[in-house]
């Protein structure tokens, strides 16, 4: 067996170039030019079909309102808020913002497992005639949780009243 020393030195010189090429092939791509709202965080894993899936939480919020008490001048409502993680990874703790007739309130939401949910409560009051029969709920308004879809975080609750709000 003969060993060609000059060829071996050329091969050794090529190793750093090969290592750099391999390192670049496993990086997550950067955001395309002009892409707004693009996020490249998350865990990338192979799926059974051989495609790649990004494992992230996805928080959604919904609500309903029931009158608690009726007065001569208005109503008090109990608002039930449901926050659900429809993603495939656990979420961190976050907040729900409640925009109620010009006032803003905040409620804490615990970390949620995939398919997990939390039920929260809020009391709203309306004076007749108020002109505004809705409350806007927004989960994760400060983007504490990196989600699969950041654009499905708001919902509107209508306060049903026998009188015009």
C-alpha cells in the first residue's frame, strides 16, 4: 500500500470548508426580505410523512356574557373568558387584555399544555343607554408567547341586553 502525502494534505485543507458547508445546511433560514410578522423560532422535527413540522403553541380566546343583575339604570354582566392552546407545544404564562367600554383590564393566564384551556371571569357593567354593547378580548397582547399564528388572538363578546347598550 502506498501513501501519497501531497494528496492527503490537500484533503486535510478541504476539511474546514466541508465542515462550514455542513454547519450552514442545518441553520433555520432567515426571514425573506420584506416579510413582516415572520418568526423562525420553534422546534423543527420530522413528521411521520417525512415533512417538517414547527412545534409551537397557538393561543385563542373566546367569551360569553350573561346578565347578573338588572337595575333601573343598567345591567351587570358576568363575562366568561376561555383561553385555549390549539398548538402542539406548551405555552408560557401570559395575559388576557379586556377592552371594556374605554377601560382596559388584564387577567393572568397560566401556562397551557397542547389542547389545554383556562376559564377566567370578568364583571362588566353598562348604563342605559351606553351605545357600546361589546367587549374585546385579546390573549397574549404583549407577545410573551411565540405562537404558530399571532393573528388569531382577539375575540369580541356581545353583551345581550333587553335595552340598547
